[in-house]
């Protein structure tokens, strides 16, 4: 079809996914009030398409069905078509995923839903080809059947949709119970996670395999307090298999979204910022606990990807990188034929790289059998034996091979990067980059994290509404989503610990006050995923949701509880601690059954029940003794630990949050840097040497 000009209303959409459909003959609208007014006035059902710019099958369906003039004609005549970007509107996506899954047993993207003019679903599915194919009904036949059925059975459809919506309201609802939120629930969650562990390949469950960063965090935290080797073995085996697999980009760094096989070899090639934020934290903490250099290397690889591909030149991180260049390929940018490998490298490099990355004449990709996914197949020692050279030489060959392969790959057409800057995902990235500073001492990552945080609180924060969801070309949009508030609040507290700047603490406090005012359920407790005072609600958005499961990012209610507990201690706000307790109690009855998907809840509950370990280090930034004390504090893998760094003037002026003022004694400061360790409300005597500080931070033995 001609693409000379737009044919629908999506040309000026903020979302790159929506703009990609601006030239389709379907008369798409964005989700807004006028859509439902038009549908009601015309008495037509709504066709809702939910997808994402990184979603391969969304683009396939766009090309096959929505760019098909005959399909477009039927849609335009009989439906009001609405297109939604699931990354831009997670609130809409979450509700209609539940609805379509309940109706058909299907879910995922593209999500295709048929709604009454009020927005209530009565049928749906995922991908539909234009004509009947391989047992799937064709879009043309489906559209005609639904349009005819709506014309002739309108009342029955409305009645059915109403019942479905009422049933879904009950499914999504959470009621108070008498269940006690105690460590027994954490044990139940962990046992469910352990029961799904794959000891052969690492990870949890069978194919397809997704990363579960929160589960890794929970297992590591429990290992530090219990010293159960089985927990550490699950963590290290999983992270090693993932880092050696094709799900990790062996040349460019960073992780793809998931693996289609249980061995982590063949991925879905899109790369998401939130996955890499969570996994960066996993690998950094695994390195901190074990000292294994492999985990450090993967951490640096993730940072290389984030900096090189997802970073705005000034500040902020983009949301994702596509899997494909076009619909004909399947990860071709990331995969290699043996001929491509040989062309990029000299003979010895090619031999070593082919053995190391398992590059052969026939690879793993079904659409092109010559294409190989790179994964670490053999250790350097085995390659050295086969090539009859020493291991150091093999390592050198692999270093030079990776550099040349990266250069060769850079000459390929690069998959599209969605330059939307989402507050929630950036909050996760800020926290992980600050962790890279703590664990690896990377000051550049600290500066990048703080610049990103400053950007967001300058351009995406409203003192009455809180955080907006997205920044596109510097303009904020979409307000009233819980995840943005809590992930940014957590990042602000992390920044306060690192910098000692009262600004970050105060903004975190303000943001949680807004969050409690706009999202807190006064009747049952817990937080709604959208602000209670939003009036522009249509369709299933009227159904209340309290996000409890990690899917795919950490559950916002659990993160909210963590932030409230941190502010309870810092700000001496007992009411915040009570709200955290009420949030955790609300989900206590069902949490133990959810295993992997309740991992962030388990972590929040663990931290809620145990006294924190606060380390306060005071000294001048330019003093090497202060930096050594700070490094000792950062290096110690102590569960529940928080490290605060302050200039002497801040402590002397007592310009500290009320909780710290109440806990900290008058620290003796005579120019020599000093560290104080407090567990709960009890503090050890101040120390001045890194060795003494490390001794105080030795994890408890079990």
C-alpha cells in the first residue's frame, strides 16, 4: 500500500508502536473518552489491539491483517478500532490480558479483544492471520462473524459482557483476611521457588524460560542470613547458565527477553530495559557474595549494552531494542553463519570462536538453518587442548575475536530502539546503576544514575500528582500509575544513601505522601495500580487492581511496602510502617502459593520483619580514609544492610531525617573519618578502620 500520508489518527501519538500504524488503512484511534462516545453513538463494538514495538507477531499481524485493504474495510465499517501500546499503558494491558485469558485461555501479544461500546470484553484472542490457517480462524471470517453476531444478538452480548466484567472484578479483587504475615509465608514462597528449580540447566520451570530477578534476590538474601548452600547453588547455577547461554548477547552484552528452550540457548531476541535492570542487580550481588569474576564480567556486559544502546545522550534510558530488522528475519542481527564468522576473523580466531560459541555449518534458527545463536559451549581449557595451544593464547584469541565480531556486527542494520523513557523502568535502572557504584566502584554509573533521576524529578514530576509515566522528547504524559511512584521513590532513597543529599530524601517522602493520598485503599489497605482520583475510566479500567505478582516487573505493592518501611526508619514515621504492615497482611493469605511470582513480596516481608542494618560513614569525599571506610561498608555482604555516606557538616548541623537523628549518637569527628553500625535501634561503638568495620559487618552464622 502507499505510505504517502497518514490514514488514521496515530501519526501524532507519543508511542513509537502506535505511530508505526499511522499509515495503515484501519482508522485506528488511541484509547480516550471520545472512542467510547463514538462507539456508543454508532452502536458499534470496539476492536482493541494491544501490542508493543518489540513484539514480532504484533508486526506480523499488522502487515498481514491490518494493512490488508479488505480486512481494513470490514473493521472500518463495523467496528471502532483502538490500538494500545502495552508499555505505555500497562494498566489497560493488565486488565484485558486477564479478560481474554479468562474468555479463551489465551494471552500475550498481540492481544486482540472485542468489546461492547462501554469497553466490556465479550471475545478475544492473540494473533489472527488474515485467512484461516493452521487451525487458526482468519481475521476476515472472524470480523464478519462477530459483526453479524453483534447486529443480531446485541442484547445477549451485552448481558454476557456484563457478567464477564462482574466476574473479573471478583477475580482481581483482594479482601482482608486474618492471615498473619510472618516468616512462614517467606518459607512457603521459597519452597515453591525451589520446587520449580531446574538443577540441570538453571532457572525455574521448563521451556519457555524467563528470568526471575526478584526470585534470585530473595534466595541470595536468605542465603546470607541462613548460609544454606542449596540457596546459593540455585543462584549461581542459574546465573552461570544464563550468562553462558544465547539468552545473553555474547558480543554486545545485555539479556534478551526470554529463552524459547530450557537450556537458555535460543532467545526471543528483543531486549527490555527492565529485564536488564533486574539482572544487573542479580549479577552484581552474586559477584559481591561469591567473588566470581564471571559475574562481574556479565555485569559489565549489561552496562555496556545499556550505555551503548539504551542511553539517551544526556540522561535517561530508552525502553527496549527490537528483535528484528524486518518481518523476514528472526534475530539475524544477533546471529551468525559460519561463513560470516570466518569472514570477520583470521583463521586461528575463527577456529577458537567457532569452538567457544558453538558456531557450525548448521545452527539453531529454523527460519535460516545456517544461522547460529552464540553461546559458550566449551571451556577455554578444552579449546586449548583441541587447538594444541596454551590457554592464555586461546583467551587472547577470543578477546580479539569478540572485538572484530562487534565491529563486523556494527556494520549490520541495527534493530529499532524505542526511545520512550518510562519512569518506572528508569527507576529500576537507577537503583541498579547505583548498585554498580557500590559493588564495583564505578563512579560513571553513579553519575549517570543521578543525572537520570534528576531528569525525571525535573521533567516528569508534579508536586500534586506525582510521577508521570513517560517522557518522549522531553514531554511527560500518562499520569496516575502506581509503579512509577514506587520505583522512583525507591531510586530516590538509594540516591540519598549514596549522596547524603537531603533533596533526594525529601522528594522520596513527598512522593510517598502523594502515593498514599492517591493510591491507598482506606477500606481494605494496599495500593491500587491507578490513582483513585482519576475520572477518565472506561471499560475494564473501572475494575480495581492491586498488583501483587511480579509480572514481568517487581510487584508495585511489594515495592511500596519496602519504600514505606525504609521511610519509617529514616523519617521516624510509624504510620508508614503501619501502612507497610497492612499492605503485606492484605496479600498474606495467598502469597505462599505464588512462588516465583511472589518473590518481591517475600523480600519485602523479610525486610519488614527483620531489623535493618544501617551503616553511617562520615568523612570528606576527597579523603582516602573515608573512601576506604566506604568501600569496606559497600563490600560487606550483610543482609538488610543500608550504607549512608555523609559529609561532616551534614552530621554536625544535625540536618538529618528524624529517624537517623533519633538513632545516631553525637558522632565524634576530629577530622578522622568514622563509621557507625546500627542494628535496629542498637548501635555499636564508632570505628575508624576498614578492618574494624568489616568485623562488625560479618554476616551472622547459622
